[in-house]
C-alpha cells in the first residue's frame, strides 16, 4: 500500500539512513511496516538559526498497521498509484527541424523520440566538448569565438552557469524533465531536492549523453550550422537555409535559438515573422565570500549535511514601480564572462556540482520596461542591451575585462577595501555609475541598502560588484497561438527562453516538450 508522509524533519546532524526507523517511531508502528522508503522532496528550513531543519516528504509502502494511522496523524496520506500511458508511436514522413540544442530544443527532441519521431537538429556552435575549450580560451585569453561561446553551442546558455533546475511551475512535466536528466547521468537527488542543480562540470557529461541517445534514435545533429534564411510559402514554413548556402526542406520548424541569438531575431523581422518587444532586466553581479553567506543564512559557517548557503532578495520602490532583485544566485561558484558579440562585456555566474568555491555570487538586477528602450520596433530592447554591453567593454579597457567596484565604494560608504573578484577574463577597477542607465544604478543603490537590512552583513567591504548582467531573459517575444504555433507562419513553433516564453532550464525544457506534444498531435491526424 503506498503512502506519503509530509513535513518529516531531521537535524543537519542526523543521517538519512535513519529515516525508516525514525518514521516508524513517529507513526508508532514496527519498522517492518515501513518498506521501500523513497525521498520525494527535501528542503531546508533555516528560519531559526539555532534550530535548522531538513524537511522531507517521504513515500513508502506500508501494511494495515500503517493504514490504521490514517486520520490520526495528519501528515500521513494515502497515495494513489498512477502509471503514465506509453506514448502512441507515430509513423510520418513529415520533416522536422529543430534550431538550437539548448534545453527547449533538446527536450523537444527527447519527447519526439518517445513518439518514435526523429528530426534534424541544427546548432550554430560546437559539441559541448569542443565548446568547453573555446569557452576556456575566452576566459583565459580574452579570445571570443562568436559562434561557440557561453551563449551558443550544445546545451545552450545554461551549460555554463549552475545547472539550476528550480522551477515555480507545478506542471507534471517538471518531473519528466528531472527523470530524463537523471537517466542521462545527473545525480539522482535532483529528483527530490527543493532547489536541485546539476553543476556546470557534470552537466556537460549529461548533455553529451543526451546527444548520443538522440543519435541512437536516428536524429541528425549538425553542428557549426547557423540558420541564415527562411523559405516561407503561402504562409507556411517550407525550408531553412544554413550558413548562407545549403537549403533543407521542413514541414515543422521548432525555433529554440536562445535569448542571445540576435541575428536570428533580425532574420525573423526581415522575414515578417510577428515579433513583439518585451520587458527584461539588467544590473550587476555581486560577489561575496561564501563563508559570509553561510554565516548570514545559517548563523555560523556551513554545518554538516548543509549545502553552501544561497539567498534570494527583492525590493520594490512603490513610487517608481522599479524593483531590484537577485537572480541566478550561484553559491560556491565563480563569476565569468558571457559575451557572444565582439566588443561587449556580459557577466554570468557559474558553479560546479560540489559548489565548493570560496565565493558566492548573484546577479542584482532591475526591471527594464518597454518605455525605457528609447527606440521603436520589436528589437529596441536588443539595441539597448548591446549599447550598455559595449559601454562596459569600454570601461573595462578592452580584452573583455569587466568593470568592477567595491560594494561600499559603490554605495558611497566608508570602509572601501581592495576590489577583488573571481571573474574571468579579469576585472578593471572602475566607477560603475556610468556602466548602466541612471534608473538602474539608482534603484540598485536603494535595493542593496534594503538587502543589507534583510541580510545582516550583506553590505560589506568584502563584496565586489561586476558589470554588467544584461542577458537575464529575452527582450523579444516571437508571437504564437495557444497551440504554440507562430501567429503568422504555419509550421513555425517558437520555443523556450529565446522566444520569450520561458526563463531558465526547466521552464524552457517544459516548453519544448509541450511543442513536441503539439506537433505529435498533428502528426497523428
């Protein structure tokens, strides 16, 4: 008989191997009555620093003795066993092309494979192994490959971040995504952690395994292929042009090119594909010692069985309607360059699986509204991003060095210390007032002061600000209908973060799956 037990707590010093015995004692049943125990969810309650708890939801099989506890212990629930039906296999000669091998593109492909359907995946960058070498060269020497970098290449932008798998959505497809990641080599605990992450180092191996799995299923994966043209006939997609030369026919095009494919946005605009500009956010990266964040969140340095501490902060100015908030927080990580265009500086955060760097970093960003863009047309936000990325490059002095400033100095507070950062390729000490629009700088100053009140010790001479964080989300939305199809071009399916419908690995993957399901539904007809 399957049961669920919610809000079961351990201290950080308790071992998880004791869970069956402790749960049996909690239920006042013999330990033999608790079988096949599985962790469904695990989180941390650190609201009381002296009584930090690990909070679990547990699934297990029990006998009639456990069943008698239903209604007596409110945390105990009956769990209905559900088995998802196997996808119906489809036979079709329709040609499907997927542009981009980030999470939206890869999970669309994995879902199509469930139906027995294959596709051609085109990726402008390199396979993740070669891409990693290009990225390392950029971080060490400041030599940028505009086609294969932190933004472009197999796995998408999330491959060189933290591999964070957090998602607010309760969509059941979230579990399917986590199961797929685990099946291809991610650590099993991502399936139940409240804040799962894979880590940049391990994620690369997972992406390679997904590629091999798709190749075995008959997918054609083509690297070094950039989409440079669209052939639209009678309002429907007919073919795509690669690298300005080769044309390949397609009946369905899944466009999952990512939020930084600015030349793709320009191609869509020229091709009269309906686009809409959308708000996004820009700001700076802040870096603290991880030990400091551990003390703030846990009341002391990291305790046994507790991960490197993270944080999430937000502040709203009710007068201006501006918000400052943390984004993409990377405990135990480093700050890295994320440029994809020559002459622009972009920052990003990255952590490995163990999150064992002595640094913690996060983006601190401010909402950018459409009336801030200062121009007309759907690509005005792209132009705004580019302008300030180039300004950051100028302040950094070239070589993709990032302008940086001590946090106290930025706030005009006494106690300035040396400006240090893990940022690669390197930093140049600068006044950051001119690296972003005044409304962002002013809102950040007010917001950081509020963060310091919420997180005692956050405002410190040990912290450094690095500019700029400009690729938080897509500034463009490729308009689509309720079936995920472009409102102007039949057969074109805008997908994921680049199309303006997702934010992060998980929501992008789920979006790709839903598009694959929609296409499969049409192929069944």
